[in-house]
C-alpha cells in the first residue's frame, strides 16, 4: 500500500479513522495546536486578514474560510477580535472545510452565534474575494515517499509481514515529477511529495487571482522537503506510524516550495517563522494587555503560552507562515513579498 493511501485511511476512514472518531486536541488529547494554546493566536490571525481586507478596499461580500478548523477555536477568536473592525463581520460569509463529522459538530458549537456553511472541497468555494486560514491542515494531507536509487526512485510502501505492517521499497523507476530533485539529492536520500496539497493550494490561489483576497498557510515544515518526516503522535509522544493505525495522528512536514510552485498566477510571500510573524502583528502588546487582568497561576500559564507560540526553541521557528495574495495588491500584514 502506498503511504498516501495508508495516511488517508488511518486519518479519515468513516468509522475507524483518527480524525473521524476522536477529538485529538488539547492537554488530554494527542497534541495541542496554536489556537488551543492561547486566544492571541486566532485574534491576531483574524485581525491580519481584516487589515488585508481593509487594504483591498473592503469588498462588501467575501468568503472567510478555514481549512481543517479543528475545534473551531481559531475562527471563534478571530471573529471576536474582528468585531473591532466595522463592516467586516457583516461582509463575511463564513465557510469551513472539515472532513470529520465529529469535529464539524464541535465547530458548530464553537461558532453557534454565526451563520456558517461547510463545504467538502475548495473547488466549491463561492465566486467572490477569499480570505482563508489553514493552520496545521496541510501537514495532515497524504504524502508519498521516495528514496533515490542512482537515477531512479524507489517508493516507500507498506506491506504485511508476520501479521504486522512493515515498510518496504518498490522497484527502482524513473519519476518524471521528481526530475527537478536530481540536482539537490544523492543516492539514498528521501524526498516526499504531497499531490493533494498542491491541488488544494492551486484552487485557492486561482480564486485569489480571480476575485482577490489572501490566504495564510501556517504549518511546520520548510522550504524544501528532504528526509523522512512522516511521523505519528499519540498522547503527546512520538510513536511508530505503523503501530496503531487510526489511533495516532499522522503528519508530515509541509514542503512549502512545492506549495509555492502551485500559487501562480497569484503571488506567495517569503516563508516567515511563526514567532516573527506574530511579533510583527503585535503579539507582545496583546500579551501585556491580557496580562494586566491576570495573576497567580493564570498569569504564569499566559506567559508560558506566549513563549510557546513565539520562542524560537518552541513553536516560533519550527512553524512557518506563507501568505498568498493577488498580483498588484499588498501582501497580508506581517509578511513580505
Ligand atoms: N486548524 C486546527 C486543527 C488542525 S488538525 C487547529 O489549529 O487546531 C487538522 C484538521 O484538518 C482537523 O480538523 C482534521 O479533521 C482536518 N482534516 C484533515 N484532513 C482533511 C481533509 N483531507 N479534508 C478536510 N479536513 C481535513
């Protein structure tokens, strides 16, 4: 079985999949994401998009979309912060893309005061300006892995041996889609590809090019994929990705260069560390403001959360932000062309 088929089945199988059957987030779940760490994350993302909307001339109808909204926390924090921006909420049509019915139900609850639509794919996004957020979405999309074998590639595949899953290698074959990796890899190197991510990114970028708007893609990963980044998390611990299918979160680092190549004719920004991006958006001022109302353990937790989101040794550097925007318009605040 190819790795992308394995990932899709483990994560999204209708009755046995990881996202379809459980709530993976928070202290008691398997991992914790930025919006669950602090309200500041969603607030600043929301205000970033609202400022971009203002800079674009405040179009009177637009889509405010999120891919893989988890518990709906980010969108709820963003919309609350954006109440400070006159006209923004009234002009916004909120659209979410979420594969898990269990998480959709949580999103409905978190956003009960808003009119929200769910769609199942980006090609169904309304034909109007698009302002979109994807936090830790692209890392959940299925990847394929290849090992270089001289001038060919062998695909990493999963087989069954003595009742257990085992990684194995397919035959050495040419891979035209990896021709550009012949220059920066050597025999034995592992590269990963994510066709689903490229297709989704291209459909977002096409909308932004046609109707205007912006997208913020936030994830762990780097400019170019090199090495095996396929991993599983269970109870905040790294585990063998083949050991308990459907019970562990499976992810791979995002290859931002791969996504960026699918952005044309829309433009993409420089890849920016999350810590730098949040600093530019004013996270420290917001943190100080919130701290004024806190003391004791709540204040300690707040300071820890600020550090977790921004410090280079925590999420600040591992997580990166890439923006998409329309040619002729400014990039989203906090990001550079
Ligand atoms: N953005 C949230 C959740 C990240 S986890 C946060 O930051 O907390 C990944 C999310 O993407 C989950 O909501 C998961 O159910 C959803 N997801 C994963 N693969 C998907 C797919 N192919 N289509 C739609 N949603 C998907």
